[in-house]
């Protein structure tokens, strides 16, 4: 559906990087859920660039909820949220040069020159601000149901963070605490020393006119068993669909992912056990999903994000209007690494996919607070 994701709960994004602003519309939202503007501002602050290792573009991300909310609660009708663009510098962009790693050439092929090329236009990571804002509405609603989403920068510039709690199948308390703590951090790592080394490595790359990528690991606790459908609407399929829609994401794996290709079945299988009257698994190699359906264990997946394609080094490209090769240096203001800022985007799109799956399984009122309906 082009710019719309979801089945029961749908999210449509709109806008361009250097246009008047960006925004999103949520339709199918459970009526009566709290829309916490303070939480929206907090989530947007986690995405916002800060410090010497981030882009110099400084948007305040002031948002306006134009419909769908009355007296702090969702009405159940379409919720439209708009974020203005204020710190644009369009002179840094040209309509004819294909920046390596960007969508300039493919946008030209699809839209025949009518696309807004400034700052990447509709292809820009700027639109993730809208995803974070609407994702915050759903993150808040999911928390009210005991479902907590959180991510950390597992690896960046060859440096690894401490792992998430590996004993979560016995007791999710520690994992839940880790995720809640990460949700308050602007640089999402468990090991502060590792985080400092990552930031130093990002600064070194920036000083050399280059960039680095990273791996985001996300976990979800409190998710009920039974979400997802076999085959084409499996929980993995739906999550992968929206995760691959995030700019810079080039790989997604669930559970142990590609490492499972090196295991035997006796190692990869998660044995079932009883714990305080509930069915659990002794391990979680499959990341909380069997047969495309959640099994009640913590959902776990990782996303690989490529290095920022806008770098200060000279690169080879073409002028696709005049059909000429040329050397090129990207101008403008860009991040030497987007992975740590993308963490909140990953959390937000995960919330969108999970909220849609919950409403599809249990009905429109699935996100209602206990006693609300």
C-alpha cells in the first residue's frame, strides 16, 4: 500500500525532508487510550541529533496533533500528527547527481524528475520522526498492557555492547529492567565503557570524512502467545516488512538468526517446560516465535544498519540528466553514524506492527486499559 502499513491498525506517513514538514495518520486506533504528549516528546528526543558525532541539522520536532484526540484520549477516529521542518538548507542539493548509496537515481527512474530531491525528499530519514511520534502513542498503550519494547546498540565500529539478559526464559524481571533503562538513554548501551569507545570510533570516522554502521538488538517482554499467522502474515514477515522500511536497515534476523545455520537441531530447538503453571521454553534460540506465531517468550531480533552513505570523501558517480560520469563530494549536514538514533525508530515500528497484530487477533479494543471498555 505504498506509504501505508497495517491491516486493522494502519499508519500512513507523508512529507519531505525540506518541505513544510512530515507527519502520519493512525487509523483503527483503540478509542479511549491515553495519548501522552510528554512521552511523544521524550521519544522524539531520543531520535534527535546531539553532540559532535551527529548531524548539525537541529530540528526541534515540535508536533501538532490535528485530529483524533480529545481531552488527552484517542477518539478512535484517524489521529493525524504533524511535525514542521524548520532547519533546512536546500542549496546543498542538486537535482542531477546520484549520491552513492542514496535514492536519487532510483527516485528519478520512478518519478521521472518530478520528485523533491532536496535532502532526499520523501526518501529521507527525516520521515522517521513521524514514525517515532505515532510509535510513541502505541508504545504507551502497549506498556499499559504490560508489553515493554527496548533496544540497544549491540555492535558499532567493531565494538560490542554487553548482552541483554540471557536468563530471560527463567525470569523476565532483569530483561524488563534493562529495556526500561535503555529507553531512558540517548546512547543506548548497557556497558557505558563500550559506549564511550563506540562514540570515540564514530568521532574518528567523522574526522576522516567517513561513517560507520551498527547492529541494533531489540527485545519485547510481555507479549502474549498466539500473535501472527502462518505463511505470508507470520509475525516475522510483518515485522521484517516494516523493519526493512526503515532507511539504512539492510539486514534483519530473529532469535539466533544466521548463527542457527551452524547448529544442530538438538542445539537450536527450544525445549518446553512448565513454570508456575505457564508453558515456557528452556532457551530462546527462536526469538519467541514458532511457526510465525508468538509463543509467549521474549521476542528478540536484530537489525543491521549500513554506514551513513553521505560522507565527506570524494566518490565517483554520474550526472543522470547529462549522462556523464564525474567525481563528487557530498555537501550538507550528515551523521557519521545513524545506528544509535535509529534505535528509537526500530522500537517505534516494532510497536506499530505488534499493535496491529494484537488488534487483528483480539479486536479493536485490544489496547484498552483494564476496566476501560
